[in-house]
């Protein structure tokens, strides 16, 4: 999920996420998995605040001209 900077910090991300969780549950999902760039500290805090837990770190991989490490997070529904 990516919000334009002008919409961040106003609760829109949490609202969107909560709606998605409801949809996922109604569709029979038991968990949600996401991956966040290691350098995206504000994104990591956001997902942790919503109740996700860290599952696994992935070593850096080349994406275009940059190296990015990822962290996988999980929410049990």
C-alpha cells in the first residue's frame, strides 16, 4: 500500500487497511503477509502499530540500480 505524501498521517492508511482486513476475513483468509523495504522505517512502524509481527528478513537484492533488503511481516486474522 502506498499513499501520496499529502494523505499520510491522517488515518487513511489505517482505514484502508481495516476495510481490507474485513474483506480478507469474509473471503476466508487466515493471515496477511506483507514485505517492507528495510530502509522504510516509517512504513515498518505503521505495520507494527497495526498488529503485524516480523517474520523474516531477506538479504539485499538488486532492484534497478539499487540494493534493497526486505522484511516480511504477518498478521494472523
